C-alpha cells in the first residue's frame, strides 16, 4: 500500500473519530479493520453521549442524523425499590447528554469517510505491528489472500481489548489493572416505547435493572444475572416479568412488552493498561481501558482519548511540537481513572454482589437515601455523568 502518516487499527468509534479528525486537518490517515463492514455495523452497543462526544461530531459536520434523531436527556433516575430519585443533570450542571446509539454513530462515521478521503481497509487478517520504537513503524496484514504492508509515521491502536496493539507494548513496560465482576447484564432490545422518558438505574433485592431506550419506539432493558447464566433460561416473558419487578411499580405500569429483536449477556469488567503510548504507538479506547456500562462511559472515554490524540498529532505535524505527544498518556489516563472511579462506584451502589449480606444492603439503601436528600451528592453524580472537563 501507499505509505500514510497515521495508520489506525480498528474501525470502531475511536478509530473512525480519530481518522475524521486527522483528515479534517489535512493529515493522511488509513484505518485498518480485521472484520467486515457488515460485522462492524451490526454491533449492538449503548448510546448515551456526553457533550465531549457530541461536540466532536458537530465539529466534524457528521451530525445530521444525530440532530434529527438524538434524544436530549436532562436527567436520569435512580430507583431503590420504592421510589424514583431524579438526578436533574441540567439544573445541577447546566448541561445534558444525548441518547443516540453507538451503532448509529459508527454508521454515520463510516458513511462520511469517502467524502473526507478517509480510507478504510476491511477484512484485514493476521494484522501485526512492526518497528514501533523506530521512526518508520509499519503494519502488515493479509487482504483477500494477499500480503500487504502499510508504512507510516505513527500507529494508533483503536482495536479493542482483544486486538494486537496493546500487547505490542513490551510486557516489562506495561502494567494492567483489572476487576472482573461476578455478574453480567442480560439485555433485551425490543420495538416498544420506553417505560419512562429518562433512564432508570434500579437497585432491587434481586439485583440491578436498567430501563433505557434507542428511540421513542425502541427500548433497551437490562437485568443483572450471574456471569455464567445460560441465556436460554430467560425466555422473553420471564425477562419482562423480572424487569417489572426490579424496576418498581411506576415503571412496570408504563412498560410495554414485545418480542426481542436481540438478546444477549454482556460481561462486566473494569480494566486499565498503562502506559497508553510507547514509541510511535498510541492506544485509544477499549485497547487501553474498559469500564462497566454503568454510567455509560465506554464510548465517551474513547472520544476523549482521540480528542487528546488528534490534538497532539496535529501539533506535531503543524508545528513540530512533540511535547503534547509525549504527554498524551498522562493526560488521557487522568481522565480514564476518574471515569473508572465513577463507573465502579455506581456499579457497587446499584448491584448485588455475591457475599453481600444485610449490612451491605443497608449501606446501599442508606447511600441512595442520602443522594435523595443531598443536593451536593446529586451534584457529584451529575457532573460525573455528563463527563468531567477535558
């Protein structure tokens, strides 16, 4: 292949956003993705967007569907089994979030790539990184049975937890921090109207539940189940019954049931790999960190990573300034760890953990009661939910 300036591994939101940001500033970039376009566009993911993420899409002009279909949310609910506690995000912070599916963000970014001259190589098998300590790193891969090589100035690893980028950093220089949770989220997607205009995070004696939506006519619900739970044990009717119980009577009364479009169990983990830079390789998104979906930080953290990284690469190409590049890992990790803290804290508050007894349950209920009665507590949750400053 013709050499490029920045080779990006992974055509998820992180890689796509980075590619668009670089091309918008005239920097050459090629995205290399191991899966097919159809597989990438079929991924079902969450979709609560912080202002950081929507601002990037507005700046890029990739926002027509976001503006038309995105649902502004000015608050969300915490449920303690008896009541709904509203976190009035707009009143507390002056900002809001937008409900717009990650799948739709990915579709928009892929569709806009040709007009911006952003090349995406699909179905790249056996991808390997070379020379990340050198001034001229490269990628090699197989496409259609033919070996190809892409020389570049920098490599951006946006290829997720299972990709090759993170492990290309020497093990002696890489440190991982991980918490694997002993439960997962059993989710159902259905073409039914939401039971509430805002998200409900529910803490119940039987475990966590979440009521969310993708549109005014499509709903996404989750319940906490053991990590090894067979999905076949949960026919639609049983899942709807459990949701009605855990979400509480107010939500249950407004719930419309329908057949599942998609049903799956997602494992939960907290994970951070440090550093996020080595030589000419930079990590962004899930290749460097994973958060549990409680609090909706995953894609938003990826967006903040590429905001930092694009700024650093643009500074290097426009001014020869390598200070921002050298500082990328520190800046990104400072925000990552704060988001990890919030996601872990909310997960601990809203879920039932194996081994928890009456004392831990009372602590959860006391914390929820404190949140209900304290403006300061709700403010802390709200400012983390909308995303801490960059």
